[in-house]
């Protein structure tokens, strides 16, 4: 991902590019996803959420699920090389990769309910299978940041290395993978996706609710506050429509 000026926050174009690369390289033995600059990925690009175009944003939301399906259904292992912050959809991208190796300076967390969204494509569901339901709810509800060491201790990621050793460590894992049978790696990967497939219906249903909330006062306020670097002032619950 190569948009360092916005912490590699992704849009529909980014999603389509990654899916296209996966499809064009189905014979690869392993795939690595990483970011340029100081961040891995700050999630979906938030500039449009303050004044959202419904169909454009819907396309990005549904595109995220298409991307995660592509990652999970790709025949080869996919490694997240987490070189910096992985927040919001960026953290969900880490969750969707088969393996994750992080630099010491990397941080993880969800941002959804703080900025007018919700992490329904991994953060509220699949992450719980790795770190436990209570901890995953903490991550999704409170929007805290977690260090790479904390994430590894929780089972969120596989390994942490000094920043200057990330590329070498990822390459070492790739070499190990490439020594294995690609046929049976595909079988092992398909079998290991059992929790993803069990939770996908929940993701689809929750995504539908998220789409219907596009343009809500909470989304507009959350996105505006984020871009203006201020604390959001969300409408109180008693003003919500019945």
C-alpha cells in the first residue's frame, strides 16, 4: 500500500488493485502485504465520511468484504508485514491475513465507534476467535491502541521484531513456506478458514446495517471530528429515531 501521505488509508481503487494483483499471481507461493512510510494502514479513507456519497461509500464497504474474501480464498498463505500503525480497517486487514509479523513500533486497534462506523468485517467477530470475546469487545468498544508486544501476547499476531529486521524476518518465513508443498498448503489454508466461513453471514448482515447508516448524524460528526482533530460530540441516544 503506497499512500504514505494518508497513512495508507485505502479506498475502492486500493481494494481493486490488491484483488487484481492476487488474481494475476495465483501461482505465487506466498503473498506479503505491507505499507510504505510509517504506517501499515489506517483503514478506510475518512475524508468522504463527513459528506458521504452513498453509492461511493457503499462500494468501498462492500469492496472490503470482497478483498477479505479474496485474501481468504487465495490458494497461498498471505502474510501481513506490519511496519507501523494498523488501525480500523487496517487492523481488520491484519486479522484477515493468514499470518502477521510486526515491527516493534507497530500499533494495533479499531477506530470505528469513535469516528462514526463499526468494525463489522473482522474486528467485532473474527478477532474474538484469536484474542477472546471480552478482549475483542474492549478493542471494538473503547478504540484503544495496543503495542505490537501486547498484540503478540494476545495471539493477535505471530511475531514481533526490531523495526530494522522486519523485512529479513518476513523473508525468512517466506522461505520456510516456499519449501512446503503448495498443494497441501492450499488444503491446510482452506481447512483453517473454518471460523471465517462460519462468521461470514454475520459480516454480511452487519455490513448491511452499516450501509443503511451511511450519512447518519453520527457518521458525519465522527468523521468531521477526526479530520478536525477534536473530540466528537455524538447525538444523545434519546434523539435517535424510534
